[in-house]
């Protein structure tokens, strides 16, 4: 297993090296980060014209306009990351696999706060699911991208039941009215349709990153900038320790979500996923269009949009994988490798809260 995959030498003078993958500018020394590759990092060795090595990250020119004061960071100010030996911290396609203990929250927040990204969160509160809005928002204000710009886009069929929640600075709520549904499966499939339409008409002008989340969840610990990438997917808590023959992929060839029995990397949950706005738009629209094609053929994928999501991510690998810390469940015991639960799905009576009795 590769334990340390990012090594950045920060130079004596102001460094050319802040990056979305987790290393910081403005301090002198070596910052070692577990689980990240260096495909965008280049080092120019000393020569006659240049007496010192130069570090260049082609992705981060914008960040370097906002370098921290050289006097503010010192090597002693940062806790070096030693990584984890009990879990994989990188996928077989060299994407980071994020666990507690594989990132420095102080460093990564300092980097992203200089970029000041706009974070969008799309959730659906249809029917009786409006009861979960208060807990989701109140806990999100304590733990989700604290001190970042965040907009909660709440899709609902009942605006009058929306609670009044006091939000922090630079954070707001945008309500989107959608029709009711008679089956919970239709609500799930409808999420992709209405999210596609709203991203296209509104959200793409108001956000840089977008997360799709389930409203019947509560945040318990930090969920921050370490989760950001072009496309981030979360390991389903029920399948991250089993072999792929046990993954609940769609196995019927008639469905657009079909995955052959001898293929598969991980099984991802559709309750939390995120990424760059345009990449998320492409993925959300894909799930919507594939579901529509299935409907024309009188078939519904076994786990609705989650099945289509998993097929897409099999052939379009996520650039970051988040461990099951990023979506656990209140009714599941914690194994030893889950050191912290960041967000968890609530225990509920599906027969009572779902429109067709959970069937």
C-alpha cells in the first residue's frame, strides 16, 4: 500500500505551492500528506540561471495571488500527517480515499478559504420529510463547511412547513417548489429531473461546487474542504468491506444501469455525492436521462438513481473517494476503522414517512 503520496518542498521565499489536494503556501519546510497524487506538481531543479529549486502547481495560479504572509506559518505550527495503516488511503486509480487521520484540516481549510468557493447543497423535503429539515440545517451550521459560503437548496412540496433556522454569515437557504409524488421511488427518481432543471436554470450561476444529500441525515462532526474535488463519491457503509460479487449493482442487462458480474470497484451511496458544479450537472443529468430510458423500456433500476450513479462512476472514476465516515447510519454499530462519524442517516419508520408505506 502506498502510504505517503504527496511530498511538497516549500521554499525559503514565498512558496508557489498552495493546492486543492491539501498542501499549504506560506510556511517553510516539508508538509507530507497521505493519499494524494502529484500529477499536477512539477519541480524545476537548480541550474546556472536558478540557484534554488522552483515548485510549480499548474492548477493553482489563482491561489498564488493570495499567498499567506511568509511570517505567519512555520513548520512547527503544523502537525505532520502520518496517515493510517489500517485502511487504504488511495484507490487503484490513484485517487485519494479520505479517512480521519489522512488530512490536516487547518491546512486544507486555509487553502480553500483563500479561494472562497461557493458550496451548494441540494436536498429534497417532500411530504413528511419536511420534519427532517430542522435537524439537517441546525447540525449543518455547526459542522458543514463552517465559515464557507454555503447555499442550501431545499426542494419541497410544502414551503409553509419549512422551519425558520438562523444561519451563519455567508450562508443562505433557497426554496424550490416541486410537485408531490405517490411513491417514494418516484420521489427518488424525480430528484434527478428537478435537480437537472434547477442546476441549469439557477444553481450554475450561484455555485462552484455542488453536493447532493439526503435530508433525513444529521451532521455530527466536521464535513469540510477535504471532501472537495472534481467528483467525490462516498463508500456505502454496508458494502465497503465486501467483495464486488456482493455489491447490489443492477444486474439486469435490460436496464441502462447494468453492470456485469465481473466488473466493479466500490459500491457508492447516492445519499451523499459532490464535485465541481459542471461535473455534477453532467452526472445528475446522466442519471435522469438513463432513468427515463429505463422507463421507456418498462424497467426501473433496482436502486433507482443510485444504480445509475454506480454505473457512471465505474466508467468515469471519481477523483476522490470519501470513506463511510461521510455517511453512516444511526442504526448501524461502529466498526474499528470508523474513527469519526461526520454525517449519519436517522432511524425512522419508513412505513410512516414514505407516501406508499415504504413499499
